[in-house]
C-alpha cells in the first residue's frame, strides 16, 4: 500500500490518543510477543526497561513496518528500540505533551527547557525527551546492536535526507511507522 495515500489522523488527535494510551498503559498488559524473537537478551533487557506505553508504541511501530513489507532485521530491531532512551527518566504524559506543544509553538523555549542538565534536576525529563534518540543509540550499541540499528535509533527524529545514502529508505520507513503509531 502506498503510505502517502493512507488516511492519517490529525496530529492533535494522534497526540490525544497517545496521551490517553499513556495514562491507561500502567493498567493494561503489554504483549511483548515479538520482542524476544527479534532482540538479543541484552537488547530485550533495554526494551523491557521502557514504560508500558513506550513498549506498546514500539510494538505498533514494529507491526506497521511488517504490515508495509519491511522485514529487515536491523530495521525491526530499531523499531522496537527507537524510544529506549526515554527510560533514562520517568516521563509523565504532561511532559510529553508539553514537548510537542513547545516544539511547535515556542521552539526557543523548548530548546532552553530541554538543554543539558543533571539527573535530579526538574528539567531532566525534558532533556531526556529531547536527547532520547542519542541516549537510546548509545544504549543499543552497548547492548550489542548493529551499527545500522543504532544509526536508525539515533536519527529517528532527525531531518536526515540523502537519497544517495542506502540507509535513507530504512530511516524514512522508521519515521513513517513512528508517526503513524
């Protein structure tokens, strides 16, 4: 199916859905089914450190990739682990929502709020939200994930666009899956 022809929910509706999903996630079970099959024991430990809402989201990303014909192991691993860096801090739904709002409406304030700070600072969760891709890529590398999977994790929120880079199509797929899930 052509991804551009799919009807996607509005960003506001999608954020509301994710917010409600995040609020309900602690009371819902998450079926980690495919994760142990796709991930090494060390990578699976990273996956299981993620919040229930982030694990559920990552499993939706994984399913989207499969449903759209993507079967590359490294892409599927990146799909499951792309948000693992968020486990560096306890993140509340309101903090995640504020990130989306500030990035859109007041990017300068978001940059100041999410600038590097020490763990324990009230701003640390915002720093983690802003830098989770890099953190996750480092953790995935330490867990033995391939260079490609780590690169995809690090760049999953970037504007990287090089049609000549063979990784670009995989990154595009991960970004589409992330945005649709």
